[in-house]
C-alpha cells in the first residue's frame, strides 16, 4: 500500500514531460485528387464553330463571379489520336484584344515535363507566348474553327497527340486542362476568368483513357517515363531532361537523329571537340554521337561555368534509337573532349584537355563508367 502511495506522490511531483504521453496521431494523408474521364466522341468533329456534332458530355466552367464581364463554357472529348475542345464565350464587348488561352499539362510525365500553351481570339489561332516554350511545331499542328455572333464566340479546337506536352509513358494520363479568357474592354480595363488556379484545375482533374495512348502504337523501353511528339517522330524521356529513346517516322540517320534530339545545335568541329566520324560496337552495330547544350568556351580565352556541352551516344536500329550514354563533352572543370576511342572490346575512353581520361565499359545495351585507367 505504501509503495502505491509513494508512486502516486512521485508521479505528481514529476514534470509533465516526464510522464508518458499518448503518441501523437499520424498526419492525415492527403485526399486523392478527384478525376473525371474524358469521353470518346462517336463521330468526327467539324471545326466550324457549330456545336451540333459535339455533345456536352464533359463540361468545364470558371467559378461564378459577379464582377466578371465575360465567361465561358467548354466541352471536352477525344477521338482516335486527337483531343477536342469546344469553348463558348460570352463577352459584353468582344474585341480583337480578347484572348482565350489553353494550357495543357500532364503532372505525372516526369520531373522535367512542362506544359504547352495555345492562344485563340475571334479571328482564330494566335501565336503562343514566347515564355511558354511551346514549340512552333506543336502550334502549327493545332487547328481551330471559329464562329462569332454578337457578343458570343464559339471556338472548336483540335489538339493532335503530337501537339500535346510530354505525357506519361505508362502511368495514367491525368491532365490539367486550363482555360483562361482575358477580357480587354478598353485602355486600362482588363479582367480574366479561368477554371484553374496556380497552374492546376480547380477541383477535379481530367484523364485521357489508356486507349488513347495505345492507339499511337509506340513501344518504348521500360526506362521511359514520358513521351513527346516531334516533327520527325517521337521522343522518350527518363527521369532527366535528355531524350533516352527515339522513334522516327523513317529510318534514322545521324542527321535526322540530331535534328530530333538537339535541333539547332553546334557541331563538334565548331566546339573544338574530337569525335570520330564512325563508332561501332564489338558486334558491329553503329553508334551515333549527338551534341547538345551550350558551349562554355564560346568566348575566346574564357570559360562560362554556367554552360556545358553534353554527348549523347545512341544505338540506332532502323527507326529507333536508344541512348547508351550521356556524358559531358565540354565543361570548365574537364575542359574539351580532345580524344575519343572505342576499342574492339567495347571500352570507350574520352580524354579531356584539362587532363582527365574517363573510361566506360559496354554492358548489354549501354555504357557503364569504370575506374580502370582513370587519372
């Protein structure tokens, strides 16, 4: 009995922190984002600004606002390899400066993925803003039909798969589809309405079905996370931003591969690098070397540490190419690659003007760095 009393007194004298406390509840997991499936369209859509052939199965609207002088209702659907939108806007004064901006983004396409932005007005398609980094090729592919009547504007837009931003190669095709109408009623009078906030849709996101992707008949390797259309075919990306897989519309050559992977780049000769005209593996398969990035030695006698050139070594077979290695070609630390040798055993050696030599060994379908011979 005395021990029980003593224990009770001792517990009362101890600070609260010394008394056993119940474990803190685990933080609640975020609720999964609600998603709506984009419906398939039963028939072809004429881009004529008329909505008779475009059912209102899935509609999008901006939040209601008493102050807005304009609003819109959008319909979304897909057919074959194309995403379709029909947007009906109402505006108290429909002027040439009024713009509808469409932004598409697949958040699960990889950490380096970005969106594509397209603009429209009462006269049809307008140029995308330069800061959106939407390619001229993607802008050219998008088509639009317009019908204007009094203060109402109807836009029908077709976005083929190759004009889409990078989308997941395997994961669900979850999509943020943002529409923003910018209403310019006069000098200094400007307002916007949108179904998105901070780059994402308010409330539900959308999803294209897996059938949309299957219809493209692409077969990238398992390492590919995201897919992106290109003027010459398709590019596949891994975790990093450099293409790891390429599928051309025709058999790939060194020139066509370079145009797809690094268009507008400089040549090895211009950068002062040594790259053999031909490289072959022990099994006789050719390797194509593509140069990308910015030359840190562009100014004579100086080196810009914020710039670098990179090699991409690709194993080419017919219409496809798979990256076997990505590695620096010129940096301020390494200098320029002034020697490159691939021997009969599949060992690749790259020497740099600042001294080091980097060695790689061929393994199945790629090069792996080895410490042998480093200095």
